[in-house]
C-alpha cells in the first residue's frame, strides 16, 4: 500500500470515515494473507512433485532400450492433432 493511500485513510479519519475505511483495509489485508498462504501451499505441493513420472516413462524407456518401441509418423501426427 502506498504512502498516498495511508494519507487518504488518515484524512478520512478526520472526517469520521476512519472506521469504515479501516475495516475495508483490514479485510483486504486479511484476504491478501489468505491468498498468499494458498499460493505458498500450492508452491510447496508443486515443489514436492517429481519432474518426471517414472511410472509412465519407465515402460517406454525400457522398450526404447530394447528396440521394440516403434511409432509411425501417422501415429505421431494423429496423437499430436488429438492433443491440439
């Protein structure tokens, strides 16, 4: 919050509106705190996840190493178009 906003709050307080404005500001600060907490929890959850899902990639990796994984250009293009 800028110093100008605080100045306005104090000016408003002199004319009897301080309780209303202070309540609004307190509500906004509380809401911002909750949003920041939600953001923090989400970031921690993302950080805890593995970058690569081994359960999905391990079988394909094995087939590639064995030389049994074959994909035609048509299959690849079809899958790409379905995802788009």
